[in-house]
């Protein structure tokens, strides 16, 4: 739980509450680790994996629909903008 809290930059109590809710909804399984009983292992249930698959499918459909509405010129501009974004977000070597 502490690793998850650190990764998400939130407090451990907030993570615990969120995980409790996900366990209650049937999306997460919480088990004690065999090697260290003080630690918990979290894993997704099949219901959570199915939910993620559905969300990804809906997002793919939405993006496909939206991109289909763009002209060739707009798509070219979008790719140019993505290249610019990569340039400004990629760390540059110091001179």
C-alpha cells in the first residue's frame, strides 16, 4: 500500500480507503504476501480486467470516430504538433 501511495503521490490512508472500495466492488483482491505477512499484494479481478477492456474499446471507438472527421491536412498538422510536443517534453542533453 505504501508503494502504491508513493507512486500515486497520495497519503497511505487515502490509498487504503480507495482499495477498500475497490475490494468491496469486486475489482481488486487483497492478499497477504507469503514471503512477508506484513505486506499486502493487490491484484485485479476478472471483473476489473473486463471493465478495463470495455473502457479501452469505447475509447478506441471514440478516437477512431473523431480522427475520421479530420481532413488529411488536419492530420498532418496534428502529427507536426505531436513532434513538437515530443521535442519540448523529452529531456535534452546538457551542453
